[in-house]
C-alpha cells in the first residue's frame, strides 16, 4: 500500500465509522447526524496521523517517513 492509498483508506474509515447520535444516543438515527463529511473525516485522519507520528518517531525511519508522507497526501486531498 502506498501513502496515497493509506490516506484515502483513513478518510474512508472515518466516513464509514459507526458514531452514536449526540441527541438520541442511537447509531445512525433518522437525523443523519452521525455521518461525517469528507472534510471532517480528513481532519480526523490528520489528527490520527499526528498521533501516529509521535510514536513512530521512535520507530525505524522508514515507518516515520511513511506516515509523514501519508500526512502530505492527506493535505493534498
């Protein structure tokens, strides 16, 4: 998997995540308030990659560089 594919995968995971409604505490309520937009999903993915980078800093350089490039790809999307 290349960095662009990973970036797209992360966004898709957040778009398709099962969040509970804040108002009725039901998954996927009629108000559709649990579905993230692509922009929101991208923002969540960027936060996740930032957290991964904090840990990957102590990993082999190729792991850190991979996620650094994933962040670049997320910024491009």
